[in-house]
């Protein structure tokens, strides 16, 4: 029996991570074929990855057919899972996303700040096209979307494309679960954090270990700064005792952009002057990673990849596919339709929530009303996401401006226009919808 | 380590069933102590049950201390689980619940018809008292309520008592799961029915086997009358092809009261003339069961108990306690707070839903909007339940009358009064709240 | 300046009523042109009405151009208001709506029972067509729909046609206001009843006179049977003291079908045997009315019309058009979108509510949560309405069957099919959507 | 017949305005008695106002008994309306509200920024006391609350005091209506703006003149800077064309704090260095106003009062009392319970909305879903208001901190603590709840 996985954006430097995962999971998730799909400009990269992958497969002595192609429609024939991890405009575009806002004294924030909004504008139309093809060519396939802003992308596809088997994933909840396990010195599989909110704006409000409530212990350790949750690509958090005690919530690393805006902006500006933006650091990192990947002697995922910031991405993706394939009914945190899980968010919004993972998709576990401290901020972020999605599809300047205006990192109605105009100009090649 | 289960209403004829379950589950759910609690009038029965239970324990060679008492407060000391299965007024009261409405041409319906409303009036105040004691004496204990009307009782306790660790159970969803497994010739643990609604008014809208959607197969078999879901205490269903095809829902056995009202009424009237009501049949059944129980040679649950209609009750209860105790995170169908699971029902209503069972209680899996065919009927039934609960506590005649009026089996505003008055009079010893 | 009113179904026996209203309101609502539109089979009637109308205009010495036509599109040119009062299939069809259910022991109920459902099936497709034409030809015109079931028709047009300027009206709230005024001996314009619910399923829960709460007085008088609210076409109500005291609601005349079902069914059956259905009585009434209308000497609306049951229809319609035209911002009870007025009903449902009437349409006054006694029944009725609308448009048998099943007057899943099949057959000429 | 108005905080410099209003409205709102109530420290002021008021009454030749007292309970006897306009801590406290945040680089914002939060903390407990007294002494009286933050105060009283006849008022909607009338050169009574939101965070989304939609005209004029809506106490607005065209909303003057934060902060800091805060300017203004008030020759409200910023306050208050008294059923914009008016805000929240004003209170006109551009920001502001109210009553530091954290003008979790601590210390005499 065949089991085929297609990786859209297969030339990504992250791909060896997911290939490793698929190789290791063979006993329970017996992939028989993997196709890496990329675009013209990425030919060299995807070829490098494909060769490395084939060396990894050989080394592991498993039976997987791994190929690459630029012909997406051909690749999708017979697919069971389609993973999407693209970067429209590449890291050069990300550099603009960060640099232009900073120039005007704003945090760029590549996932839900000005930068993330622009990334959505570039990405959503492309993935809408992919979703329509999936729906036509392999309608039973599950799309597993990694592409940021993962929450907004997932909502766009679920609500505006014909394909309804779409799940968005992020490594943040997985990281938080694992860091908490380490913190409490218990096995990660025993830890369950109750997550509330949206991708990159998700909070934990309860921590259970084997069903016992250990939330207070975790808060105590965070207050004593015994730990932080930050992955490699985000500067370490440092939350005050008062913040933890008052909100009674576990923030995620991205929350620093919203609750420590001044500090982050200062550090970003300094870093920018000294080393360029994160995008520019990543560009160098990527270059050296691909140098590594090309070495014939390399037959496994190199350790250096972990610095890239996507730690655990493979595990998140492979666990999810495995649980769907085997109808495991275990609990994982993914992006899916709200449908009442949080009554105070729109019914058809996408949220990041604990779900029971089944062969027929993720089924969110009811959360109920959100505590007031974070309710309004989450609602506002969701309203912004809606505006971003609307603008991504409509290409209407007014919708784009409204998204900027509502973003909590942009509180100036006039500066919103200046930065938006400059970003639209900078990315014009990737924003056909805004140039009709 | 001790693990103590208290059974309120331990003198019930059903108790050997649950004792058997607790004995069999020792490896994973190591109960060390069971106390049967009952009231003065039930001394003889509870003693009989206790003796039978101790013979069963001895036979099974397990180490459980089983005793009985009339002192509820004493029994509750140190309890981990409190199961409630009482019958205020006994079967004699049930007979009235059925006979009086029938006399006036109405179905009595002991769970959500006029009979069930009266049962709630008699039961809720008593169980409120129990819940308050549990909250005071063993606040960490989970109350597992079997007492009908189980959904209304659970809502009353969760919303109006101090104790919030209350779960309501019924064997109907379990029966439906097992019957469906038999129908499809698959193991019951592979079957998941998506349940929507309220206790004894729950529908299934999807049937999954190992995550595969098999709903249509089940509908086909029901249409071909290859099967019925009815337990022993309910006359066999016979749903038309049109009903199944149009509603696209699996009804539960109690639905015949609402969708085949005329037929049921006719049969009930006929049965009543010939054999008396179901209560009267059950009274005889019980008498002979207790004769059996008293036989010293009996060292296990007798097969005759299955005719009583409570098949699987033990499994339902023991599975639930086991999963809570072991934080199993498996899916079971219980009565718990809605909290957004079905957005169209009140947030704090109790619904019967698929839940992930954890040490910190059942967590319902989001259902979302109910399809229109059943939405209104479920909403109406919930409104009725609210009125019943209100009246049970307030003892206001107006609240009781409103509950009768809203009940779909009572469509006559004048007859509602006649029947209600007669029932209040008949049960006056058990309805102190209506006689203040 | 021209002000043009088009009356679709202008050959109705009710038309002289509305013509009288338009003549009397000239000072504030200066209609300059009225066109009566009807279908081929109604030529004789509409011509008779048009002649009578012209005699009335002449007598009143006002300047209104009144004509009739079968060309609906031509009539709609330049229309400001389009009133719709059609009867697809005529009174003969209504007779079937009543007779067939009765034959099977069910109340026909021409507005929200089986009869009303069939009427919706016949009517909605025709009025959808009208709405699309209005939207194309006179997009600024307000459609004022009188056609029953007025609530369902209005919801169908608002949610499924392109035209969004549609208001549904009924004389019941107006009647109740006026009867209450008479009861309390105060001017009707001082009385405000807070209405909650749906067309023909609307309750009053508060009665204000000049802003003073007089609800209790009204309840007292109803209890003392000093009054009833029934118009000519509905048999007099007789609500028990207990009903009034417990529900604390003013029922409307149609509520007897739901709360006194047995009594009504008995009377209907008896009446049917003796005099035929209401439809048949009305047929005779109509014939004699048209005899009257033809008399050249008749120059005003004849008193006999009042027996027909549509008392006050003219006032309802003319008040509404007048308030829209003059942006009066007064309060009238009409059928319009819920939009949060009653949070427990679907957002886009049509409800019957007190609205501020403005040039840009009716703006409902917030009601808030409905008291439990009637919440569920109203929710159920709304679910049924949704199913009726769905079936009217889709022509799917399953949708139609579901509507029957959910209807509180039809509690038998098998009989539902029998009656539905017979009705669909009887009306097949008017139900093209069910015969595709 | 007597009609008694009690003014709590009668020594306010605004009082002559409302006295003038009450004098002028005698024909329709025949006040017979007014009592000014104030506290010990305000004796001199309230006496001055009372004397001026009596000169005004004499000049106007009306028959009103005007007195002052420090005995609030005595004053409340027989009251029909109780207006509340207090300033706990006086203008000195307001100066701190503005100065301390500014010192740390934050806008103080006396109504919904840090300053407004502190004002709520000082004010709500005092007005809760007043509400309880009103409920005890004159339970039928309407409380008309002017005290800022008026929306939060109203929600606190409605949801946490026993008195439910409370209405909050603000002159902003009235100003916007009048300014718009001037802009369009039409009578103000013909203008209706559809208001959406919260006190001082309310938007207009439609402007009607005599029911005709004139929204686009108003937008055009705002874009051409032909107008601004700012009252005397707020620096003039200057909204970009893009803002108006994209949001399609009329902002209110206070919105500059949220959408032009940088500009406002800059101006505030500059003004602070040059002239001190607005509080300090107002202190001078007040001193000179009271000099004026003392002049025996002054027999009317002096023109200088208009500079104070409260223009139209009298009209707002008197219109409201008049419409209640006379059950006018006209439309006014006040603060009252949401109850579904805006489904996306909590059911029991207080909103600022267009209401039909009746003898039994304001009845909001349904608004429906808020357009996404402002939905999230309004929801966030409401969540903040809830936290402020909670903290005002609980005196819990955590609640207060959460309110600061959620406030969009305070985006730094550490600075939030510093500023909050300093403000609590500065106001400790007026914050007994935080010092228990
Ligand atoms: Mn992520
Ligand atoms: Mn049951
Ligand atoms: Mn009607
Ligand atoms: Mn204000």
C-alpha cells in the first residue's frame, strides 16, 4: 500500500529535519514516496536537499522513493499528505519586512507585526492556488501548513479555498510542552498545557502532569527565572513576577513583542545597526547550511540545523501525520476552526488549540470563555488577522491599511500609511493582487 | 494507598453489576474500599446486596472492604468517588409517574416526560444535599451520577450546589456504540459515534470506525431493519427509511416518545390495561431479583439482572472512574457542562457529549452548530430541563407548570394543570419544596 | 413629485381596505399612482377591484391614478413601495392545506402548521421571483410583504434574494395593541406591548401605557375573561388563569394551536364535518364580497370586509409606508432581521419585533434573552421555519420532511410522510421545485 | 405634583449649566425642587453655586426650590432623578493622573488611559455607595451619571449595585450630532448618527439626515478638513484621508489617543513642560469661574463656562430627564446594558448606543456585528473596562495590574507596574480598597 507525502517548498533548509522524521517513523507511518516541489529559482537548493535526503534514506536502510520536481500538479497525483513550507520572495523579502518598519521606529515582526502582514499578503494567494490544486487532484489529502503566518494562512485556506482538509502547525506549543517537561523533570508525553489563543499569540493557562494540576509550580519557576521558553530564533524572554502572578498565564516567546514592545524595539534597532536584521543573520546561516548539505559525506540531518530556529518542527509534523494516519485520538496543539471552542471568537475563525487528532481531522477540545486579561487582546489580534486575510485576497488598499491600523504594534494612523506604502512598493513583484 | 468508592443508593438491584465491574477492574483501578449507603426503608435490600457483594469479592479473591451503612456523612469520609443511584419514593412512585399521565391520555415517560419531571422534583433536592455533603466532607471526590433524569440532575448539581466535580452518566451512548459495533462486526473500541444533544435526547450524526466514516453503512442497515438499538427497558424502535434518510441522524431509543408519540401512547395504554405500567413490571422483576440475591450459593452477578434494562451500566461507570483515576485521555460520552461545545445551547447547560476523560474531569470535544432538523427540538428540551431544575429547587408551582407546558408530550395548557396537580398530590410526601 | 405604490395580488378581496387607507393618508403620504398587478386567472377580480377603487378615489376627491395590469415588470417601473399579498393556488389550495391534515387527525393550520408549510412551498418561489424583479427594476423600493406565512416569506426574501429592502407585516400585533387599549380604556397610541418571537408565534411580555407598566392589569383582566384578542378568522381564545400566571406572557390568537392542540383539533374536526374548513367558509365570504364590490353604487370599503379577518391590515400597511416615507422614527411591530435583538435566535433569522421605523428601514429595539418558558418553543419554531425556507427553495423532499417532523403539531415520523406525500401530490401544479 | 432632582457633586463648576437647563425646560419638565449635595471640602463652592442658582431662578421667574446640603441621605428623600457628577480627589488628583504617566513617557488620558483607570478606582466605590443609598431611599429614582469614566462607572453600578435604574451620559455623541448638523447645514434634530462602541471609544458609521444616508458627504468634508469634532477640552483632530476612507468610520475626539498616540504624547509632553497638564489649566479656569459665580450681578450661566469643555452637558442631561419623564420615545445616545445590541460584546457589558428613551428607561436599538476594523479594538477596550471595574471593587493589585497591561496605551509589562505603583501611592487617601 502506498503512502505519499508531497513537500511544497521542498528546497527549504528545514527539509532535512522532516525527512529525518519521516525516516524514523517508518514503523508506524510507512511513507513509500516523498516528492519535493519547488520553484524555478530554488532548483539548486531542492536538488541539494533531494540528494542529501536520498543519502539519509540509504543510510537508514528504509524503502522510500524520494524525488524532486518543479511540476506541482504532477507531484500532487495520489498524494496522501501535502506539507507546505514556502517563502515567497525568499529571505530577501523578509529582510525588507523587518528593515522598513524599523526605519520608521516600528517593530517589523515577521509573523504578526507589519512584517508578518506583508508575508501573509505574499503567501496567501500562492497557497490558495495550491489548495485549489490539491482539491482537484488529490481531494482526500490533508494539507499540513507550516508556512507563516501559519494561523492566518490556515484560516484563509479553510474559509476561502475549496479544500477543507487543512491543518496549520507551529513548533511553539510543542516547545513549550517540552520545556515545561524539562523544567518539572517529567516526561514530555505526561505534560498537557491548556493552550488558549492564536498562532504566535497563544497562552497557556493550566499545566497538567499526568492529569495533576502543576500550574503553580511552573509559575514559581518562571518567577525565579529558572527557565525560559525561547527557541533559537527569538531573544530570551524575561517576564516579571508581577506579570506572571497577575495574568496567571504562560506567555509564548512571541508575546514579548506585545508586552515588552519598547525593550524589543530598542534591541531590534541596536541589533539592526550592528548585525542587520534577523533575516540577514538567517541568510548567512542558510548559506552555510547548504554548504554542509552538499557534502557527500553528510548522511543525516546536521546538528547546525537546530540553530535555525525550527527545532521540533519535524516532530510536530510527523506526529500529526502519524496520528491522522493511525487515528490515534491523542492530543496535539494545532491550528483549526474555532467552532465554539472559544465562544468569544468568531465561529469560523482559526485558533490554535488542543485537539484530539483523528483520521478525519483535528477535533478541538472545548475551552470556554477566556479570562478577561487576555480576552480583548486575542479578540483584537483575530480581528487583525481577518483584515489581513481579506486584504490578501481582495488586494484592496483599504483592507491592507485597516490591518495595519488595528495591529497593536502600529498605533499611528499616519505612519501606518507611510510604512504600508513603502512595503507594498518594495514587494511589488510578489503582490500582483495590489497592482491590478 | 487507599481508593474508596461510596455508592449512594447501594441497595439498588443494579448494584451487583457495578460491584462486578469494580472487582474485574482491580488491576488498573485498585479499589480498596466500597461503602453502600441507603435509607431506613432500604435496610433489608442493602444488607442483601452487601452480603452478595462480599461473596462475589471472596469468590474473585480480591482485596476489597465492602460494608453498608445508613450514615451517609460517615461513609463519605475519605471517599474518592461517590456514585449516586437513588430512587426517591421507590418503584411505587414511578408507577404513579406513569399511571397518572396515562389516565389523562399522556405518555408518562419516566425520564423526560411528565414522569421524568416528577422524578426530578423528588430527586434533585436529595442529591443537592448529598453534593453539599460531598463538598464539605470529601471535596476532591468525583460524584458520578446515574440517577435519572441524569442530565437534569447533573445540571442541577453543577449549577446550584457548591460541588463542581459532578459527572452524569447513561448507558444509552455506550449501548449505541456497542450495538453499532455488532452491526458492523467490528470491535466496539474502534467505534466512535459523534453524539449531539442531551441525556435521553441525544442523537448520533456520524459513525467512525478506526477514524473511517461509516455513517452511511449504519443508515443502510437501520433502513433495512437489520438492527435496533433498544435496550431491555424500552420497546423496540422501528424507524422509517424516510426518517433516517431525511434527518441523517441516529436516534436513540427514547426518541420514539417524541417522534412516534401516537404509536407509543397506544402501546402504553394497551400494555397498561394488560400488564400495568413498566414500573409495575419492574417491581415484580426486582422482587424476584432480590430473591435470587439472597441465595447463599450466588457468588456472582446473576444473568437475570440484564433483563432489568441497565445493561452496561457497570461498564460505563467503571470505565469512567478508571479513566479519571489513570488520566487516560480516552473518549467517553458523559453529561457535563456545555461551555461552547454546542454554541446554540446555553453556555452553562449540561449536555451529553463525547469528552476526553482526564484526572481533572471530562473535557468535551467541540461539536459546533447543530443541524436545523434537530436544533430546535434539542433547544426546546433544554429549556424544559431548565424549568424543571428551577422548579425542583424553588418549589414554585408556576415553574413546575411552565415545565409541563413546554414539554413536547404535553400540548394542552389545561390538561397540564390537571395532571400536574394530581401528580403533586400523589407524591406529596416526597415534595416538601412544593408544600412549604 | 410622484409616489407610486404597486400591489402584487391586487385582485385580493382585501385590496379595498388598503385602497381606503391610501386615500385617507393623502395629507402625509401623498400617493400619486397605484398599480394593481395580478395573474391571468384573477383578471375579473382585479378589474372589479380597480373599478371599485376608482369609484372610491372619485368619491374622496383625491388625485390618485389607479390602474391594473398583468404585466408585473411594467408595473414595477418607478415604484416606491411594492406590497405583496398573493395566494398561489387560491382558496382551493388552502382548502387542501386544511383538509388533508385533518383527514389524518392533524391540525392543518394555514400559517405555521402543515398547511402553512405547504403555503410557503407554493409562495416563496413566486415571491423570490418578484424580489429579483424589484431589485432589478426599482431597487430603491421597499417591499412590504403581507403574504402568509409572512415571517418565513420575509426571511426567504431577505436571506436568499438580492433585494434587501423587505419588511413583513401582520395585523396580530396591531390587533393586540388595539384590543389592549380598549381593555384598559386608553388611546391605542399610548399602548406599547413588548413583543417577543416570530410571526404568528409572538408573545407580549410587558404592556406599557405612556411608559407606565400595566402588564399586571392586563393579566388580571385576561384571567377574569374580560377580553379576548381573537380576530374574526380565529376562534376565540380562552386561556386558563394558570397559563397566564405561570408564563407571565400574553399569547397571541394563533398560540391556541400549540397550547390547546387537542381542543382545537376537536373543534376543527367538528367544524369540518359541519361546515367544511375555514377555507371553504372564506370562499363563500369572498364570493359574496365580490358581488358587493361589483355594485356601481358602492363607493367605499364595505363593512362586510371586516368579517374576512384582515381587520386593520390597511392601517398596518399604511402606517408603515407613511413612517418610512416621513422617517417618523415611531415604533411599529414588523418582521425583520434579528441581528442580535434576541441573542438566542440565529443572527440572520427574521423575527417579529418592535422596531423604530425610519426612511432606511425598521431598526429593531433590543430584546435580550427570552425567558425560559417560551425560549425553546420559539427556537424550535424558528428551526422549523428555516427548514421550510430551505425546502421551498431546494425542492428537496428530505428538507420538506424535516420541516414536517420538527413541526410541533406533527409528532409522528410516519404520519409526517403520509400527509406530506398527499399534500405534495395535491398541490403538484404549484410546486415545480418538488417535481424537477 | 412634585418633581425633585438631586445633584450629587452639586458644587461642580458645571452645575450652572444644568440649572439653566432645568429652568428652561420648566414647561415640559416641571422640576419643583433641586438639592445640591456635596462634601465637606466643597462647602464654599456648593454654597456659591446655590446662591447663583437662586439668582438665576429668580431672574427666570420660575418656581423651583433650590437648596444645598452635605447630608446626602436626607437629600435623596423623594428624589425622582439623581444626577452624579463628582470628582474624588478633585483636580489635584487629576493632575497626578496626567503627570505621573507622562513622567514615564505614557499618555495619562483622564478617561480611558492610565489616568482614567485611576479615576475609576477613586470614583466607583463612592458611587456604589450612592447607588445603594438611592436604592434604599428613593428606589424609583433614575440615576443619571455624568462622572467619568462614565461608561465604566455605569457598568459598575448596573452590574454590582442593587440599583438598576442607572444611565450614563456623555456630551461627545451630542457634540458630534450638532457638529455634523452644522457641517451639513441642517437642523441638529434631523441628524441621526449610528453610534457603535463604548463611552469615549465610540465611532459613528452612518449619518442620516431625515433618514437619508449622508455618510459620504460627511466623510468628504472631513477629508477636506472642513471640520473637526473636538470640544474645548481636547486638541483638534486631524484625521488623514486614508484613515477616513479605509475605516469608513467617524472617529470621536478621544480616538486620537489611540490612533495618533505618538503625536499626542509629543504634544502632551511639550504642553506639560510649557503650561503643565490639562488638569492644571482647568484648575485656573475653575478658580476664575468661581470668582465670576460669586458676583451678585451674575444672574445667568456665564459664557466663560463654555471654555471648560462641558458644552451641551446640560442639554444632554435635561433632554434625557425630559424624555424619561414624558415617555417621549425619541432617540438619544446613552450608556446602558448591551443585551445583544452588539453581539460581539459581553451581554451584560455597558455600551454607548442609540436608545429609544422611555419612562421605563433607555431601550437600545440593535446594532449587530461590528465591522472588523474596529471590532477588536472595541472588544479589547471593553475587556480593559471589565478589569478596571473588577479592580475598583476588589482592590486586588493583580486586577489593577491586568487593567494597566491590557490598556493599549501601556504596552510594557514592567513599566505598567512602575506607573501603577506610583499612582496608587499618590492617590492612597482615595483608594482605601487597595490599602486594606
Ligand atoms: Mn510558528
Ligand atoms: Mn439513561
Ligand atoms: Mn398574520
Ligand atoms: Mn464624556
